[in-house]
C-alpha cells in the first residue's frame, strides 16, 4: 500500500509572496521525494490542485505555469494520480461525528492523516505548521457504556513534515510493511491466518469486511491487530487483558441482538464488542477459552441502528 501523504490546507492560507511560495514548494517537493525513497507514496489534497491556493490570492495554476517549476509540478501530479482514496476527500468526513482542530483551527487534511494513519505535510511558510508531530484536539461523538451519546474530547498527535529535517523520526514507520501494507479487504481476508492466528471468524465476516469504506477498513485493521495481541497473551481463563482496544460487553437488554449461528450450527451470543470510528462501528465476538481465541461474528454499523 502506498504511504498516504495529506496536504494540510491551512498551510496554504498564508499571505506569502509568490517568491516565498516558490521556495516553500521546492522544500515541499523535496519532502515528497525523500518520503518516496522509503516506499511508494500518494499525495492527497482537499481540492483539485488546479483550483487550490498556495497562498492568499496565489493559485497552484500560477505556480505550475512557471516553466522553472516543470519538474516539481510533474512530480506532484504523479503523486495525486496514484492516490487510492482521492474520492474520499470530496466528501465531508462526518463532521457531526468527529472534528479535528490544530493550533485552535479546524483542520481537514491533518484530520484525514490521523484517521487513515498517514503523514500530514505542510508548506513551510509558517512556524504554526512545523515539526515532526502536530498536537490535535479531537472531538468525537461516542456512545457511553450506558447507551447514551456524548461528545468525547481527547488530545492526540499526528505525524507531520514541512521540511526534510522533520522526516527521520518517521522513517522506520514509513518503511514498515507487514499488516500496514495490506491495503484491501480482499488481501486482509486472504492473509488472515498469517496476521490473526488467534482470531476465528464466521463466514459472513468476509462479506462484511469487503463492504468497509477506506476509513473504517483502516480502523478495523488496527482493531484486529489489537485483538490479536490481546488473544496472544490470554491463557484462556477470565477475560483477556485488552491491548489498547476499547472492548466492552453488550448491555443485558441488547444481548438478544447479538445472537449468531456459530460454526457448529448452534446459536451463541457474541456480545463482546470493540468500537471503531467515525460513527458507531462495531466488531462483535465471543471468547473461545478452549482455543485461547476470539471468534468474530460481525463487523459493521452498530447492530439495531
């Protein structure tokens, strides 16, 4: 899977002059080239680049028309043409369910980088957008254990680069293969036994995985990795020590919704569930102590909604 780079649109809102933008773009392209030495990359932008501003009143088209920038322009365009999730950026990222702010400003490209485990990249035109990490204020609409909806606010970080000096700390991550390189539900299913030997599945899960949109697929892939880590440390007694996954049992009155036909033909309750966002995503499973494993029955929107 290509390494996904998301342009921070806020870094293109400065009052910099065309000359300053020109110098910034040289560094920006140098960052892209350096990241591509790690592995294949794709650059994703909020709006089509020909329509985008690089600074107030100075558009990408004006910069690209300068013949001195021909090589840089062709390199950037090649990265966008290969972006697997470009269409996702034309739609809202469920602003009523998750909101991202950085330095007190709402951000979209940086939010996508966080959501899809990518790298946010900025034009080096302001100190506000500098450094290897950016602090994010994240607001999510979540369901409480009591079943009510509440706005959860957290402080998190996102990988970032505006200059080549910001990149070394991310190199090991950027070169990583393994599960991060599994970029489609079909590949995930084909390689399931290699990555998730302690996670058993009911047959219907294959179709459910195939229907996941990119943000949910990335979130579910990470949740599966955490469940596998939890099961790998479990001795089959009690409840696993959940390794970074938010896992809870279903409420008593909703357990009837969690009945599924099991592998042996009997009906069992798969009321344990992990959550994923944006929205009310659920992964339902049950404990299988005799195998020291977890058995997954359902992946998708909250059951009964």
